[in-house]
């Protein structure tokens, strides 16, 4: 009987992307051998690397490879080299947003996990994160101010005026709310919905729809926070949160805040999911929460954990390989608990030792064995 096989579009991108992607590939290859599955990789250019080679951030060949794949494993894009380009062809806006829109990736899942053994890396007071925490941010990804129209810079009365329109349809709020409630039902049973209903009409609609969807999930406790208050409360009491549901802009900001509270963007994975198939699996794009970090690119010191954990999310949500995903998660936790630290999470705590990108990969592979 032939091994179960999956096609992965690998878009390593710019900066540290190729370095951390190499470690994720090593871990996936180890998992394939351990669990009797096969992964076929189709490596394609994206972002600044694609601009340099083809003139655009999302070449047609890359898009076709993604369409033919079972999932997309994404690295990172962007850097100072391309910041002076017209906005629509800069790496982030010209690659990430079109990919999300093309594949209808409306749900972004970003786990903010602070391991108990890694609380020293958190910048907040030790007593606030003692014992670690595990918060899941569910961010709406294809609506809101990033995609609303009109979106333009025009001249009025002799001066420039910039316009970005925040638009949410009832159906968009409803579908992301279902994702969040289902996630909360499978975790701690608590959901905090974020809005700005005291100022924005969007917030009023958001809250109305979320409360209506909540009626179908009686076992999930729902509460609401205005986004400014949420930014404070996530720092003040991160251990009290379970699942956080947020519109696109608010989720973008709060999930980065949550990442830093957890210690480092280099530890945090993300999944951008579209619709489910009959087997309950998603087509998705999986990427680290951090950026391309051009300041450390090429030095071999980047933290590969977020890329590796993103690969684990791919196995879980797109391939249904729960046991293999659990094994990767456990191996990463084991490497951290064993004291391995890349520079972004190294604090000199007793029992820890500094490793480079490949060294962290080795520690995780040892845990898989």
C-alpha cells in the first residue's frame, strides 16, 4: 500500500525565510519517515525575491503551484530593499493580500503560547505570566479596512486626502464567529470578542452578529471588550484569556501584542484558512507570525520554531495528520524545556544554552526521534 502523499507549495520568501524554512523541511521529512506519509515540495518565488527575478511579487508560476497544492507553507516577505516601490507591488501588499483573497483565506488562527519554561523571555512582569499561558487569536482576514472600497489617495481643495474604508458584511462576521466558537468549544470554553462598538458602526454589527451566533454554542462563555481595553487587559491578565475573536485590523495589532507578551514572534505560528472540504479539512496558508527580519538574515541565528510550528498546523488543519502535528508540537516544547534557546529567547537563565538556527532544528529533531 502506497504512503499517503501531500503536495506542498513552499514559498520561503525573503530575509530569514529560506533559513527557517530549511529547518521546517527537515522536520517534515523526519515526520514523513516516522508516520509513513510522503510530502512533495514545489518551491516557488514570492515577495522581494520574486520581484528581483520576475518583476512582480506574486508570479503566475507561484500562483499556479499554490492552486495545485494541498496547502501553502509560507516563509516571510519584505525588507528595506523594496520599500520604495509603488505600494501595490511591494512584497507584503502585492503577495500576501492577493493570496488571501484568491484562496478565500478568511480565518487567521494565531496561537499565542508562552511555555512555562520560557516565561523569563516575556517582557511583562513575571507574576503576570507565571506558569505560562495559551491564548488563540481568531482574526477575520479578508474583510474590514484592508479590503474595503474606496481605497485611495486623492486631492481635495488643494491638499491630499487618504481614504481607507472599513466594510463588514453580516455573512463575513457570521462565518468567522463560527470558527471562533468552534475553537473555544474545543478548548477552555471562553470567547472574548473584540470591537469598537462605542464608536464604529462596524462594531455595532460585529457585536450583534457575534451574540446571535453565540446562541448556537451554549457551552461557550462569551464576553466583549473594546479594542483599546483589550490591548491593556491582554498585558494585565493574559492567563485569563482563552480564545480572542477580532476584526482584521484589530486582530493584526492584538495578535502581535500577544506574541511579544509570550516572549518572541519567533515562537509563534499562524494558519490562514479557507473553506472546509467534506472531510472537515481546510485549504490553508501557514506562516510564522514574525517578519523577514532582514537585520539578521544570512547569519544563521533566526528562530525556526514559528516556521516549524506553522508546519505542524498545516498537518493538523489541511492534512488531518493530528498525531504527527502533536509530535512536532511536543518536540518543540521538549527542545525549549531542554534549554535550547536562539538569541531572541535567550535570557541566560540557568539550565539554558544558546543555539543557532540549525542547532534549534537539531534539538527539535532529537525530540521527534
